[in-house]
């Protein structure tokens, strides 16, 4: 009996609430409704061990790069099934002392809600004013590699599979000194369609630059530890 009364009361209350809401909606028809977010987010970066602070090198000269935040990405660089974090640091064009404090950060996911800063033993170093990054297995060895764009020469890091990376920029011929911002690995085979892979199964690199021409690196040599590339648009068609 009590359970029946509870159900009746709840049903009546819900019906009254719904009727009131419909009536209120009719009264406010044509008016913008306030947005009520269904979810909320809590900043747990420091609690999770991610203590990165971006160095932008702000100066009285107000260089354009100082106004732009750097990039970051999730990647599973150690193939343990947990997404790790790589964050790009900026630097300074006006003050070498400030620039010396900038460093990229690689955080390994411990699988318990926390991250460990493993940058110092990863082989990843900060040489130019950092802008962005992208990650992919460019040589199909089963390990995620890393490409960093800069105001200055870009850097390609080959994943050694033991928690460390090797700078293979020179061998790969992808160290353009132009101002590069974003980048993406894609399989470019000139058929007019965006592909997941092409006949050779090797991803290529597209780099977006600021104030200077963009460029595309197409994989030409599939050696396990290096990759050579050609630059340009060989088919004279407009590409992405």
C-alpha cells in the first residue's frame, strides 16, 4: 500500500512538473533559452602529475609567435595501452635566458590516473620556439613516432621502442627552417580521396606554415630507422 502511494505521488509530481515546464516554454516561445550544461569538467592536471607551464617569452617587441599557444597531443608511445601526453613548449625570440627555460614535456601514463614526467630520459629536447606536433608510425615498425613544428627547423623523432626517441630530422630531410605551425600525417596518393592507407602503406606528412608556403613531404624510402622525402606538388593539382 505504501509503495503504491509513493508511486502515485511521484507520478503526480512528475506530471505537474512537466505541465509547468510546457506552460513556461509556451510563454517564452520565441525567446532564447539559457544554456544549461549537462556535464562539467574539473581541472586535475596538477593532481595527475601534469605540471607543465608554457613559456611564451612575452617581450615589448610583441612578436607574433608570442601570442600563439603551443600544441599538444595524446599518444601511446610505449604501447602499453594507455594514452600518454606530449606538450610543446615555446621559448623566447628576445631573451636567450628565458628561452633556455623552455622544454617540451613527455608524460607517461601510469595507468592509475597519474602521469610521470619522462622527458629527461626520452631523448626529446627543445631547440627552437615550439609550435605544434603530430604523431604517427611513419615507418610501420609498430611504434608511434613524433614530429614537432617550430619557428625554426622542425624535428622528427623516431621511436626506439625502449622509452627513448632519436632525432632523425637530417636523414629524413624534413627540417625546414620556415615558420611551421600545425602538421598532420596522412596517406597522400593523388587519387582525390582521403585515405587511411595506400598501396605502399606508408603515411606522408603535411605541414601548415604561417606567412610562408605550406609543404608536403611524401615518403620515398621505407628504411626502418629513417625516411627520405620529396617536397612539392608533382601533379600540379590543388591538394590539401
